C-alpha cells in the first residue's frame, strides 16, 4: 500500500503475505546478528545488543545516533552536512545487494544458503510484483534496515576514513561533521560519488551544509530538556508531578508541534500523542481536554495524511460518537484520497460503538467494491461482520467463492464468525474441504469464547498514584 508523505507525494510500502513476512524477518535478523561485528561504530541502525544477543529496536538506536552526534558537536562545534538518500529502499539494486552480502558471508555455507533463499523466493519475486524488477526491498521496517546496513557497508567504510570529518548514519539519515566548510564540501562530493556507484542518489531537497551557528539554531531540539523532564515525571507515577507538571508541558509540546517553523514538529507531535494515549485511564474523565485534542487532530486529517496511523491510535484510545461521525463523514468525502488513510480510519472504527444502518452502507460500499485496495476492503468486511446483522454476514459468506484475494477470503472468515452455528459451521466446513490451509484460522475462530476482529495495538496505560 502506498503511503502519503508530508508533501502529499507517495512512497511504496510493500507488505508481503504473512508467512513470507515472518521468514523475511527471521533471515534478516539472523544475518544481521552474524554481520554486526563487520559493521562500523558509525552505523546506528539495527545494531546488536551484546547483553541480550538481539538487534535493538530502531527507536533505541535513533536515540543513540542523536546523542552521539550532539556529544561530538558539543565537544567541538564544527560544520555539519545533513542529508539522506532519495527513495532509499526502492532504489536498492538487488543483484548488487546480493553480491555484497555474499561477499560478507563467503566463509559460511549456511549463510549462503539463506541468502540464496532470501533473494530467489522473496526479494526478486516481491520486486516483480511491485513492477520494479530487480530493484527495491520492503519499505521502512527493521528487517530492511539490516539489509540496508549491509548494502551501504563499503560506503560507510570509505566515508569514515575521510580526513578531517566524522561520519554517522542511521538508516538513510546521514550526518558528517567537518572542521571547515571546504572539508564539508569535499566529504559531500565523496558521499555523492560513492552513492552513485551503488545506484543511489543524495536527496538534494534534504541536503544542507550548516555552519556551527546554524547547527545550533536549526538542528538542535530546544525542547529536548522538556521531553526528558516529561519522561521523568511520568516515570515517577506521582499524581502531583503528572497533573501539575507533565500534562501541562505535554500540552505545550502538542500545540507547538503544528508551528510551521518547528523542524521537530512531527517528532514532538508523536511524542505527545503517545504519552496522551498512555495516560488515557487518567485523562478519560477530562472530557474537555480530550475533546480539544481530538478536534485538533480531526481538523488535520486532510492536511497531514502521513500521520493518520498516529491519529488513529489516539482516536482508538478515546472513542466517542462525535469522532465516529466525523470519521465516517471523512470516508464519504472528496478528501478520502489516500488508501492508507481509508484503511486506518476503517481500522479505528472497528474499536468504536455500534453503528447505524446509514453507516453500515458506507462500509458495504467499500467492502464490495473490487476496485478498492484489498486492505481497505478487508477492514470494511470486518466492520460489517462485527456490527452488521446475520443478513449481512450471510451475504459475506456467499461472496467467498467469488473472491480470489487471500486477504479478502480470510477477512470473510473472520467477518462471519458470529453467524448462527447452523450456518457458520457448514460454511467453515466447506472452506476447509477445498482449502485445508484455512484450517488453522477456522479452528482458532471456533475456539474463541468471544468473537475477535482485531489485535489491540494500544500501549498499556501508565498508573498514576498518590495524593496531590
């Protein structure tokens, strides 16, 4: 599914079928652990934690990347190149990637076998499905960051040896500290040349050489101390500190995140929303506060389509009839342009109160429109199964044989789980008879005491304790 960016352009985001996805993660995780000792200290994405023996999550490594950069700059303020790579994942040459990885593991038959499987059965077929034969790995996930580290291994080595500079990289976010402007320009030229040899390009719109004064003014997050303070107050779980300190400061961070000149606006917004979500047991009684935040987000769905997944998490933590009505209006409006948004809005509505018949008709229009994206149709089918009546569920079951997409067929199985057993069990039996691979899904659904339509992704609430 293509994902909107903050300038309303879109980027591809391949999501293969579940079994292939699990295998992809498993192979890249294994290779990433084996290859970690070959990577340089200047690489901060998907690195091995020697204490746990596992690759650390991206957010942990990003924090270390930022801390290392500022520690170096604060020790000796210098010129800084800040840049990233244009369409990084989409432009990785698979043949070249395979050659590089095979070279890194040439002494291991086991790794060579895994590499051959990875490319023959996963990466090359996925690229063909995306209409980009020979190029591209799945977008924006930890598993692909592992392969990206290996692909850029030689570039990292060359740039880290450039005299008078310090090179750092997190995924495709690159920063180089230089002693002077000419040295910075030389380093940028070397980086550009090396990337082109690998079929990649610097993103000119996101590339700039900063003087030490500009670094301080434009790159430093001057809210960092406030963010750290909020984290400490929430960790204390003290009612007084949370109510008198953390929440008012979070509110300021949230409001300022929308300022047009805030270079850290998106990061601040995500920071505030995540903590509002984790405070839901405490904030749920403050209807005015929650309503104000909700309305600000609802007004920005159209202008910030790339953040709909974060908005969705907040709406799901604080469901209301007014939010439900506005989300349904969005589905019916001309602003419903991006499939990514439609899918997340439908996913949000799965967690809301029951719906009127007019609302269900909106879901039916999406569910039975075969020109819609399968992920959107699947979410709409789940909504019909959860909130519709048995007539609707019967129609879903009758559509099963005419649907070819496995995602839609699985959604129908889940959407019909509340049919009367006299109808459901024969339907499930017929499916298992011709598609034994659906057996585990059907057995799981039948084993549930209560029906299930989604897996909750909302993080646990922070308990607040003690007097004021």
